[in-house]
C-alpha cells in the first residue's frame, strides 16, 4: 500500500498493510550459507565420502597391506593426528578412501618403529613399509574458529533477528516493536466505499458527515470558535452498518484513516496495550488532522474493577492510556476517534463523558424505507428481474439488518443459478427470504400421515386466529413443508413498521401464539409437543407485559424486571428484584391470568370457526403451502382451486411480459443471442 509521508511508512512497518520484511530473504540466504560452510568444513575434515576408521582398524589394514597412501596432518601442539588415505585393490562398490584420527603419541610410536626397522634393514616388515606417507604440520586456527565461534555467531544472529530487530521481522517486528501500534493506515485511494453505498441510516450519515466536512474544511468551523467532537461512538445491533459507515468515512475523507480492533491492544503482558495506544496516537498526531477507528471497542473499554476475581490489569491499563490520550494533559488535537460497539452497557463511564466520546450515534435496525433503500443498493450489484418490487420485499423482511439483506440477495442469486435462470426473479427472493428466516426446505423428510395432519391443523390454527384478530399482522404464507427445526411455519406480513406495543395488540398476539395448541385441543382432544416454541414466545411476552410495561392492574405501574446488566461466563445473570416474595407470587399469578384469558378466547374462536379451520387444514394437506390470498379465499368461501389456477396464469403472463420488456430493452445487435439464451434458460426450470 502506498503512503504519502515518512510517518505513514513507519506506521506500516509497525504493522500496517503491505508490510514486507525485505531483510528476511537475505537473512535466510546468509543463514543457509553459514550452515553449508560448517557442513563443508566437517565434510572435508572427515575426508569427504570416505570410510572412517579408528586406530585399531587402521593398524589392522596397515598390517594387511590394504592401504596405498596416506596424508597425515598434525595441527600445532595438537594431541590428534588426522589421516586421509586411499585403499589398495578394493572393489569399486566399496569405499576407495578412508579417514582416521589417531593419538599423536601412538602415531609417533608407529613412525619411530618404522625408522628403527629401516635402520636395522628390516623396513619391509614395518607397518608403513609399503605405504606412501605425506606428512605436514598445519595451523588449524581457522578450523577451530569455524567449529567453535561460527555456531555462536549464528545463534546470536538468530536471537537478534527474531527478538530484537526493529520492524520487518517475521514475528511482527520483534521484541523492540512489541509495543508498536498494529493500526492499519488508509488513504482515500485505498477505500472505494462512500456514503452512496450506505443506505437506511440517513441521520447517522448526517452526523458523521460533519466530521468529514471538518477534515476537508476546518476553517469553516473554527472561524466561530466551534470545535469538532473528539470522539464519535457508533452503537447498534450487529449487522446494521457501523463498520460500513466507518469505511464510508475513510472513503470520503481526504486525510489519513487509521483502523484497528479493540482486541489488537490487549496482550497477555501487562503494559503492552498501553504502549500500543501511545504509539498509535503518536503516529496520529504526526498525521493530524486524521481519524482513528476502533472497532469493537468494548474489548478494551469495559468497566474497570469488574469481572470474576476483580479487574483485568492489562485491559484496565490500556483503557487508562486511551482515556489520557483522548482528553488529558497534552491530549491530541486534530485526532478524531471513531468507535463501534454493540455492547454500550459494559463501557466505562469515563469513556462516555463529554470530551472523550462527545457524540453517540445509534444505528438501529432499518425501517421499511431503510430496508427498501438497502435492498435497492444490493440489487444493483446483481442481475435482478423486472418482477422484483423492492417495496414489497422490504415489507416481507421486518427486523432484517443490512447484513441480513445483503445475505438475502446473495442467497437469491445462488438460487437463481441453481435453477439455471437468466436473472433473479421474485420467487428467488421469496425463497431466499424463507430460507434465511426459517431454514431450507426439507422435502426429503418423510412424515407419517398422522403427524402431517397434526401439523396442518396446528398451522391452520395460527393462520385462522391471525386473520380473525384485527390488531395483529396478517398472514403472508403458511406451510407444512419442514424448514430448519420446524415441521411447519406461519409467516406474517406487517403492513407497516411499529415502534410501540399497545395492550390490545399484545393480548391478541398471545392468542395467535396459542392458536396452534388450541386447534389441536379442539380437533383432536389431545396436545402435542410442537407448541414448545409458541409457549416460550407467549411466556416472554406475558412477562414483559407484567414486569416491564405496566399492563397489569394488580401490580400497577412498577418495573419488576430487575437488573440484567451483569454477565458471567458469557451468560446474562439476572439480579434479584427489589420486591418481596408476595410480589413475586403476584407476578406469577398475573402471568398465569393473562395466559388463561388468552387461551379461553382462542379456544372460543377456534370452536366458533371450526369449519374454516378444517378447510384451511385440508387445503394445506393438498397444496402444502398457502399464501394470504389463498387464506382469504377459503375464509370467504370461494373456490380455492380456481383461484390458484387463475393466480398461476397471471404470474405466467407477468413473467412473459417482463421477459418481453427485457428483450426490447436489449441492444439490437444482441437481440438474437439474448432470445436464444432466455428461451433455453426458461425452459429448464419449468420442465423440472
């Protein structure tokens, strides 16, 4: 990655993107050369590929006259004589040379015996009589140096390279750079995401756009004495676009942008994180004005003194260093901190005060308009068909985050590819929605007819009650095809986004939750375990009505939920409320009363509309999946088969019209090839 100044280069060497340890290949080559030199010295001293003999074996071969010649090397003042020689009359498949080490005193004895034998005229009978001997005195200081000093030097170089070398080491810079910042530095040309790629968060974009404007034109703000916020904390559920918004800021700003995760600060050694914080702000001050983005700041910004066994020294020291750098004596000017978290409840209060994170931007789940905008952004990146209505799809995915919508479009594209289509159709989007929300269809699962009938009546009960209660959402689709862990599903279609929960709506939602169990009770006179999830949802809603929302006349307008802010071993720990055992008993009794009232009303509705329930269940057993129009047709007494046939014909005509419009919009010179591709692609799914 290209940087603009020397400070940026230093940051890159300390862990930024594109860091290349240029000295590493040179070091490897030098180390390999040293090792080869040592091996070569040892190989030469040992006589190459020759056979190694001891003194006894050498004497035995001399006595047998098997040796042709020898070269004798004796170091100065050495106690060992090194001998290399050649054999006489040895087969070619055997070693032709040998090497040996003999004590100097023993070698001198052999030489002395040979000289005495020559003086007596008996030289032919001595050990060295038929051997050509070359003897020399050598200075072996170089060999001693290579064998004893070079290994120590190699070990020292390895220690220096891996532990003390500044920057570029394979371990991220070595010990001397262990406390260096690991933030990645980006410039405008390094990031392609802009505010145009962020949809569904207009207010959040407006707030952070002020920061970008300040970086581009600071005099516009400072002429009236205004100061830009030092810190902006982005809060919201996972997948709502916090990190995407930070990328857009990096793409819009014309100043350096440092990105780091909160977990990159904390190490097992106390003080390392604080050192990295100081180094990060040092580099940032050198590049000011600039932006520092800390993702998942809750990893380092948790409350001090909390947790099992007390605090966490390393994390707390890192947090203390961050607090001082953000707003302390000699704090950074022109350095703006962006941070993102989905756990603001665990952050230290000192981190959230004005002067540090002056502004908190909440990025919530997108509303209907936001979901539509996000969907349009992602549909532009794929080949979407003309039959896709972004507004309709946005209404079908309440509660979806930006990440969920991106996954939805990708799943739809995969489905279109598997079906061998030329474009993504509305059916692909709907199937992807069901797959993301409820799981993949399990048509291979074989259900007994009794279980299939029980599931049909269960889902029919949900659908019937949902249509008969005016304050609840209408049915979008009901199916008895197993998806995920469910044997069937009843899907809702909200007509608008709701931000409140009236008491009447909550009571009717309880009836919808209990509709499946009530249908089983009325029709079969027996209950099944399939309502476990419904009972759990009804219990959760009832508890909130009683303990949080003040919807119980007996308990009044008091909150009995308790403090659920603490966590242990990753699980939320509910603290006991400040109320008596009598109040706790009253809470249980009120929850039971609300559930019993909803049950009685649901059973009466099922009994009063039993014929409609049977018709819906029989239609489910026949068609397996019904949409809202099918449910309305059954409730109004219409002909469901004729209605479905007419709906199929209208869908086919609409698809053909969309294909015709796409062919007309295509270039004239490509009309013929496109027509052929559309025909072949459309026939295969229909045939299957």
